[in-house]
């Protein structure tokens, strides 16, 4: 089965037990993909038994700090630990240009024997390809946030089962496109308002899209009551709802 591990489940403000949202997508041969990058991923990956050398691709959904601030630490730490394997970074041009500028601000072109890093821009339309490997076919759609942002539709190539990830968005056509018939819809639930979605709205999207299962992520934790999120989404969806937690494993 296709497998994803939640490395962080919080919205922009984390707490002691909820890191900012980022995800590891596992391949069957031990290689894996990172989706967004917060904190110190190398250490977090070690905790779940993943070695940084097996990271092939990093997908960045948008250039906000809580989704990208870990990139410089990830690259520096892998370099210092002796990584030689190349890394591809995928995302909208708006995001990739800024990540590259951020790394240039750290003078990364002067780091001796830095492993190869390439940037792969993703187009801004529903169904835009992100990457394809032996395990997954990953498509994207633009969603509605404060800066250019992509959501993802991850298809297991062996079973055709789909996990959709809304990323940060308010309800919008791209969001619905991603979620259509998904086996798992992982949806943000940061709250109702411009650029974000409430748990109830995530439930409505899951119902409208015909998703089989809903997982709420990127929710507010610090000093917030999170016990209402699942019931609120369940009432709107009418299907199974789970609250993502750090290190939760999802199979689909
Ligand atoms: Zn954001």
C-alpha cells in the first residue's frame, strides 16, 4: 500500500507536540519524497527510520515560512553529513525563485562539494504534472491562498488509489478538482476566512468531491480547543474523519 507519514500537523503556529505541517511520502524501495519542509527534517526523519540519502524529491507547496523555513537547514545538514545524491525541488516558480534566493543569501554556491540541487517548476493549472516515479504519479492544481500555492493529487501507480492534499487554501475549484473521488482527502483546517478552510468546510468539500475518507491537518493548536474539529467535519461530510497528529502513518 502507498504510505505517508505526517512529520508535522500544525498550522503556522506550532507547539511542543505539533510541528508545522510537512509530510514524508514513502516509496516501496526505501526512497522517499518530502512535501514541504519545516524544522530540522533530518533528525525528524531519523526518528521514523528514514535516511536522508534516500530523499529523492522535495515538493514545496508555497513560499510561506511554515512550509519552507526548513529547506536551508535540510540542505546544509545533508551537505555536512556527506550527502552526494542529487535532490530535485519542485514547486511553483514564485516559490522556487524565492527558495533559490534564500539559498543564495547563504552563499550556497561557495559550499565545497555541495550535492547537486535542481529546481523543477510546476505549471499553474489543474492536472499539472509534478513528478512521476516507480511508485507515484503526482499532479497538482492551483489553490486559493495568499501567494501562488499548489495542492497535490498523489496517485499510487500500482493501485490507482489517490491521496489528495489541499495544502493551504480556502474552498475553490482547484481544491475540489484535487479531492474528486479521492481515497483519502487530507485537508487543511486552519479556520474559516480568506486563504484558509474550517473543519466544517473541509467536510463539505469531502462530501461534494465524493472522497472516501477525510483527514484534517494544518489546524491551530497553541491554546486552542481541537476537540470540536472532527465532529464539525463529520457533521458536514457524513463519512469517516481523522485528525492528523505528528508521526501518524497513513496508508491508502
Ligand atoms: Zn501558507
